[in-house]
C-alpha cells in the first residue's frame, strides 16, 4: 500500500465515512433493507467496524 500523508489519511477517512453514511441513508430511504433487523443497530455495528478498521491502519 502506498504511504500517504496525515492530511491524505484524514481526507480518505472522511471520504469513506461520508460514502458509508450516504449509502446507508440511501438504502434506508429507498426501502433497500428488507431484512427484519434493527436499522439503528445495523448502523451502529457498521460504524464500529469502520472505526475498528481505522485502528488497524
């Protein structure tokens, strides 16, 4: 993996988080989640996994 500056790391992180949230919101708005799962719980889980991935990078 290519070495990135602290600023680039921050920008990539924000870009990824915004994409994740936008996708989740779009799916929710368009009734794309058809399983019987709590959406708030799903979002919290997804955000925890995103943050966990940041700790590993």
